């Protein structure tokens, strides 16, 4: 007899090893992306100053309301009772918590910058080109190449045009009006991004408010965690997390769920330059992620917390975009050339959604032979099975 639909086993793409690999790729991808000499040649490090200024502006926008409220508290201390001040302080602390962990406004603003900065898309491509060069240097006989086929697709050019990367001249008023009218059409990537954020934020806020209801609120967060994680990690693990949710403080469960949801959304945003160039429809894209669930979870959560570092969010997002190119080169196969046959494209899609090289990656073989060498100081190095693989 088949199991009920609400009982699920962990998917093949999710395991603690896969999550660990994803977390390792967060660090490895950043380190190896920063070795790209193009970053110096293109003046990226000079542009980093602008990224830090944008991050600073975002941080001021986030902190200013809280600072104003705390200033009011300081003023009230002169005339109000201690109890009234304590209640007001609790309200301000709650608003700050909602801003940072329920609505994730900072992550939204940082992620939105990519729609106004073409460098983010370029970072992905140039990082992919650098990864290809390093691999080719170690394997000169190989024809494996990601950059060539992805950088010349028609879909790529349409996406860039669609995102409005061709900015008008500063004095062209009519051009700017036309730019914003196209940028804010209902089918634009930016509008869809905002809609997704508002949908997730509204849901998160409702769950947060319901979790504060007496008696019933105690099980809202555990039930939400079970519902969210059941198909991702399997029913047994989801039940354990449900039990943990009943025991820990409310705020820790909210932070956990925020990390889970935020990390998953972030990795999909980071991989947008890849998916805008490959022939994967929405159903196949979901299968692609499912086959790599644990890795994407670890990678997304790692950068989710890095992006929360004050004043450096936009800069970190650029590094994360570059790292996602390194990630793709390890969990995907190069797209066939643009003029390949339909059969070749279909075979590529089939191998991608099944991920036929999963074990090779999880064993560490793929990273040990990518041409970069071993990076010391990374926990759980990828070298423990290399000798066994080579003997085979």
C-alpha cells in the first residue's frame, strides 16, 4: 500500500553531506572567484567602493526608523514612568526583529540592486569564463566549456534588454521615462521579483502574528516548519524539527524559518543568469533544484547570513553572484553549442534533471580535479576520497 501523501522520504538530493558541500561551496566559491584577474582589469575593486556606498545607504534606510524610535525612548525617559518606557522599548525591539527576520527588508533591497547594476550579470559570466580557463589549463585535452555556449544565447540578450541594462543618457528625460515604463511592466523581471517578495513577506508576517496568539500560537511555528520541510528533508527529520519547535523560544524558530525560506529564495535569484540562458521550463527547473536540494540549501543559507553583514551587503551579493558561477560549473554540465540538434538538447535536459554526476561531486572528485588545487582551512576538505577514485 502506498504511503499517505503527507509522509515522505528524504529526496535523493538532500543529505547532510550535500548540505555540507553547499556550505563549503559558499566559502570556496568566494575565494576562487576573487582570484579572477578580470576583477582587477575591469576595475571591479574600484566599483566595490560604490557597492559599499550603496550598502551604507541601504543600512541607513533600515536603521533610521529604529534610531528615531530609540531617540524618542531616550526623550521619554525624562518624563515617563519606567514601566511605560519598558513597554515602548519592547515594541521597538519587536519592530526591529520583524524588519530583520520576518520581512527581511535588507535582503530584499540588496537583492533588488542587481536589476539596476548590469555588473551583477557580468560577474556571473566573467567568473564562468575564468573557471573554464583554470579547468582548461589543468585539462588541455578537454573540450568542456560553460562560458561559450551560455554567453551567446538569444535568450541572454533578450533578458538583458528586458531588465533594462541599456541606460539612457543623463540628460535624456524622454529616454528615462521610457526606460522606467518598460522596467515596470507587469512581465518585467523586477516586477515579478517584487511580487514574489510581497507574497512571501505577507505570509511570513501572518505566521508571525498568529504565533503570538495565546495557546494556538504555540504550535503555529512547529506546524509551519513541518509543512515547509516535509518534502525537503523527509517526514522523520521534519517531525524532529516539529518537536524542537515546541521546545525552543519563538524567536529562534522564526530565525530558523527565515533562514530556510530566505536561503532558498536567494539561491534562485543568484542562479537567474544561468536559468535565463538554458532550455529548462519551470517544471524541469524545479526538478533540477530537487536533485540538488541539499547543496542549494547549504549554499543559499551560507550567503544569506553573509548578506546580513552591515554595510557590505551589495558587495557580498556581487561575490555571491560570482560564486554561483563556480557552483554551476560543479553541479551542472556545459550546455551544448547553440546550433546543436534538438536531440542533443533533450539529452542535456534529461541528464540535468537526473543529475547523473551527483556521486562524483559528493565524493569530492569534481572539486579536486577542477584545476584550482586544494584550499587549506576549509572544514571537511574535498580530498578524502580522491585517492580511492584515482585507483578505480
